[in-house]
């Protein structure tokens, strides 16, 4: 489900949520800390419901992550 959230993010704005990472180590740190942004200009036409769903899917804690149940 996590990867679905990453894919949805990328499909909606054209780049992945952890695009700030310059190295593989930075990428893993951003993923583990759930550190991504919704650039206001890129997301202005995307609904809050879509952002909320992505937030629930890109949740690093599997117990809190949206699931298929």
C-alpha cells in the first residue's frame, strides 16, 4: 500500500514524494521520517481528500497505514 501512495503522488504531480534526496542515504532518511512536502503551486488543484489518502498510504507505521481491508 505504501508504494501505491508513492505512485499516486507521482502520477498527480509528475515527481516522487522524496525528490529532495540527493543520495541513497538521504532518501532512506526521508522515507523513514516520512519527510515529504506538498509544493503549494504543484498541488493547488489537487483535492485535500487526495492528499489525505496519500498521507494515509505513505505512513511508515504499518499499523497506522491505510490498508485494503
